[in-house]
């Protein structure tokens, strides 16, 4: 048994390493290309990784292109969407999970059914609605449709249902109202799941392409997913500048994942156990 366990352990490690190499290889290639001199002749794959290297591409992208503007747009939109998503999703999830009102189960079923509707199917009515509200080509138009997500609400409802009702009833006995219970008891206990929802919301907003493409009419409001393809289109042969721009766009996501990796795993495991 010990030998079989050891063999399985090593097999799992080998498979994990192979998968890690497969997923990280494009990032390493993009990083290597971004450090090459523009116009360098490439005869084989190895040439992408050979010196001489240069860091001049990064200042050039930051100072002489619209990438910083797109980066700021993506950052502002993603942060605002994340904050609003956490606030509204947590309040709605608490009401559905703990405030047993008439039709609460139907509300939860309604959001579950929302997972069955692809986002692309709602684009046309969403565009018509936002256009009638005169929010096209504005920050509000790109932010507001992104804060109502069924998945984040369902994750929080599942977690909140696992919080003991006795704990909440004890707060009520001590004279605490629903607001006190929510902000002083439920939210502090929900830090792992809040971190998870925040990461999912931030990444989803950061990578969102279709809606910003339709909503942003001027290049000043482009986000990185919308702007990078138009930027890359000006470099049809050389990959250096487009991949340098892509690395600049990817850097915030890489940093966020490295910093919040433990919170993501803890939140997902906690949600799974509570469910």
C-alpha cells in the first residue's frame, strides 16, 4: 500500500508539473519576446529566447501609446464593479439565506435559472436598455450591467446558509437588529468567501471583452481587452510591441493572483464545505 501510495504521489506530481509547464509556457514566451529588439530576425523558436535583451520596449509602450489609458480604464472599472458586486451580492444573499420572507426560495431559483442563460443572449436587450438610458460610451454604462451576476450571489447564499442560526439569534436577543447582525457578525465571518467573490468579479471585469467593445465608442474609454487587439493590428509582422503591451496588461492580474492565492483557495474550500 505504501509503495502504491508513493507511486501515485509521484505520478500526481509529474502530471501537475506538466500541466504547470503547459499553462506557463505562453507567459514565458510572451515575456521573452517583449524583451527582444524590435525587428529581430527569427529563424527558429529558440531565437525568441536568445539575447541580446532590452527593456526599452516597456517605457516605449507606457509613454508612447494608449496602453496606460486603457490600463487605468480597466482598473477603475474592475475596482468599482468588484466593490459594488460584493456590497449588493452580499446583502441580497443574506436576505435570501437568513431573512426567510415569502418567496425567498423563488428568488434563489430565479438566480439559479440565470446561470442557464448565456451572456451573449442578453447583449441585444442590454444594449437597447443602456442606450435608452443614455449611458453608452460612459463609465456607468460599462459598470452597472456587470454588478448583477448570478454566480456570485449563489456562492454567497451557499456560504451564508452554513452560518449557524443560533449565532444570529443570540445577537437578536442582545438587541441587535438585522443591520448589526449583517455588518458585525456575518460579514467578518465571511472574509474568505468575500475574497473569493472579489477575485472572481475583478478578473471577470478585467477580462470582459464583448460588452466594453459594444459600449465604448471612443478609444479614450477602451479597456485593455478592447484596446490591445487594435494596438496589435498596427504591428502585422513584428510581435515585440504587441506582446510587450500584453505583458503590461497581464501584470496586474499576475500580481493579484500571487497576493491573493491563499484567499482564493480558502474561500473555495470553505464554500464547498459549507455547501
